[in-house]
């Protein structure tokens, strides 16, 4: 099977359609009348009936779309008009806060009722505005996004080449500059180091224990690399969104669907 991103199911077919989300839950009643419930799905599955009366032109468009999708064979974008908007109040990027890495991070929508929350992955964004710490960011300059998966990747704030790395119970890295004026307690993202055990540091955001120097800068990281073999290679350190920064978005989204 395949998924066809464009064209989407014409938006007017979502208006007036009956349906929405549902979950799969097994319920077992005991002899005493109590219930045991087991939730089988982590996320809701959605279903709609759009077979309501419409104009001949709309019916012709729907029939043409149905044949183009070859019935059940191909997936497509569908607009659920009962739930397609995201605001910065419920739109989250990844966990909703920076983790010191570029990602990719999934766009999500949070649903809240009292103290209960659930996050829904949004895989087919249609429009989007991306915010970091409440500040609107710019596509390409600050981030890239895959609108077929809803995955967002951050562009680094700053980066600096490494001149040394010293493995140990804490790991010491020397950088030409301090990318993004990082401080103790924040995270430094490392990449490009070589050696048999370079995977222990590459592609990871490391908690900073201390920063010293005025150029070059020595970063002491909480990561334990004692006895490991790691060399500089083309190593570098970079700053990405930190835990103190809220990552939110607003916009509209479609639902991946198929005909039944």
C-alpha cells in the first residue's frame, strides 16, 4: 500500500460527517460485579461516515477521489472538522521542552481534562507556526520540518570545533568557543568524535558540570567515559533548545485515513 499526500480528500466532505475517535478496551466482569479493564491501544483510532446528501458536483468529486485512491488501497489526508486546530496552549513539540538535541521531535496536541492529560502525535500538519520559549521561529533558519511525518528538527544556535577530549569518570572537552554561552546545568550536544567508543559521546546532549576559560573553553561533562577510547577527529559541540525553553506550535492538521 502507499500514502498519497496530494490531493487530500476535498475538505467539504468532512463537514457533517458522523464519527470521531474510539479506543479498544477489554472489559471482564467478575462474579462479584467488579470490572477489570485493559486498554489495548495507546492512541485512538478514528472513523467517519461521510455518506450524507450533497450536490451532484460534490458527489462527482468524491467518486473521482475514491477511484483515484483505488478504494482501500491508498491512504490520504482527511480533514476532521471537529478537531483540526492546534494552539500554543495545547500544541507541543516533543515533550514540550528542549532536551539539548536537534531531534527530530514529533509535533503533538495535548488534550486535558482536570489533572488528566494525553498527547496525540500529529503526523500530517497542514499549517504551522513554531515557537521556542514563546518566540516565533523561522523555517530553515531555526528549524526544518517534514510535513509528511510531523517531525521537526532544530538548527543549532551555535557550534564550535573541539581541540581535545579527555575520557574519565567525567568527560572533559575543549572547544574554541562557548556555543550559545552555555553554563553549568545546561546540555552540550557533541558530534564528530572518533575512536572505538565515540558512540558514547556522539549524537548525545551531555549535562555540563562546569565551564572554564575565556577561549578556548573547557567543558566538564557529567558523562562517564572512564577507560574508553575517544579521539577528537572532527569533533564539535553545539547548543540546541534547553530544558528551560518551552517548545510549542499552532496551526491546522489533517488525519491519515483510508476508505473502508
